[in-house]
C-alpha cells in the first residue's frame, strides 16, 4: 500500500470512529491533495450527519500545540552545533518501562534523555535521544502520522531504561518540527506530501546519529502506524546496518523486496481487528521469506489499530505490554546477543 493512500484511509478510519468531524476529515484529505468529491467518496463509510458545520468530537485536536507541552520543539543557543545542542532532560515515568517499578526507576535514572538537533541531508533534524549507560543496542523510533508527539517522546526513555540507546526522529524537521505546525491535520498532510526518498534519507541520518552516539552497538528500527510503514520502507530501500526491525501495524509496500537489508531480523506486530493493515500482512510475509530474512509475525488478539498508543482511544494495555515484552525479547536475541 502506498503511504499517501494509507494516510488517507487513516483519516477516514478516524472519522468513522468519531475522533473528528466529517468537515475536519474533508479538510485533512484536501490537505493531502484529494479533491472535495474524492474526499467525500472516501468518507462515505463515516456515516452520521453530513452537515459541513458539525463540530468535531472532544477527542479531536485541531488547536495549535502548546509551546510549553512535551511536544514543543527543542531549542538551543544561537550558534550551537548539532552535536552540542541539548535541552533539559526529560524525566521518564515509572509506568513507561517494562519491569519492576523500583528497578525501572533505577534504570531510568541512569539513562540520559535529551532533545537534540543533528545533521541531516537537508539541514538540521530534530530528535529525542535517550542514552543507556551501557547499551545493549541502539534503536531508531519512527513516529505515527501525527509526528513527534508527546506519546512518541516517552518511548526512547522507556527503551533506554531497558538497556537500548534510542532516538525518536521528527520526520517533520524540514517543516520546522511537529510542534510548529498548526494542527494534527497539517502534520499528517506534510508527511503525506513529503517524498519517500526524503523520509528514507532522514531515517538513514538518524541511524548515522545512533552510530555516533552508541559506537559499536547493533542497530534496530521500530515504528508505529505510519512509522510502521516507514520501517517496512526502510527495509525495502536496503539498509544493511539494521540487525532488527519491529514495525507495529504498518502497511507493507506493494512488491516489496527486502533483500537489500540482509541482516535484519524482523518482528511484524499486528492487531487482530485491524483489517485494513492486515490486508498487507501476507505481502510482508512473502517478501520476508523471499529475502530469506529471520522473521516472525505476531497478531495480538482482540485489539485494533494503534493499540500501543496509551493516549489514544484504541489503547489496549495488556496487548501493549505483551507487544513490548515481545520486542524486548527480539532485541535480546538479535541486538544483545
């Protein structure tokens, strides 16, 4: 599935689930480049009142990001180099790690978490880096279709507490960063309008930065929703540095060829109720088998798309914990061995 088609279908799904109004959905789809009639046709499954003046549900976020929130972009002194720039540490919370709370607190306290800017192919890239004191591996975290949100920012410190230096990259850095965009819809549209080549080049720069920050560590990539799709895209683009990859409910590209990523052991995580993304599951499996990659497909029962996001309406706590533990076990086998 092409990522722009996936983003459009994601908007239609969120509208159908009542996360925002049809009017807002049409606006977002038109930002992606659809005409009004094409947007209306795609949203036919939303149902409900077609009144263009209907109000979005309380769950919809169309206000500009709060500059004081966790999603605010990093800032540093004028003239600071990318390697030097760092803001105040982000404090991980006990409920973001996997183990015993006391053990988690000790591990999280020893991890250094900071907002950074680093060199990309077209200028500075923004990211949240969490450094494990003695890393077992290094993980690139790829965000959902809303950009580098507060939720995604909790993942690097969680992984660092479990021993993996991690970098969550903002793929909207070229637009000034996720937090500079007026609404979630604008963030989604900007991602949809970015070329796959640009996004892959930025992800490669993220891997470069991880190599610099955790020299000698094996590399992995994980991603969620749109980021899961980008994880598959990175594998298809050919990335021999990856030793592991874990795409969470991301659409596999059509006619994927993963032979250019021969060292990647891939754990594909899906949700049982996510028929839309599951439709590409066999494509992914076939491409993995054709490339001869070590792989496993895990389908979590009883949950839907985006079940890992604890700030979203489809969050499934038990499934999220199970998926996280499966990912750690995968890393232990393929990064820390």
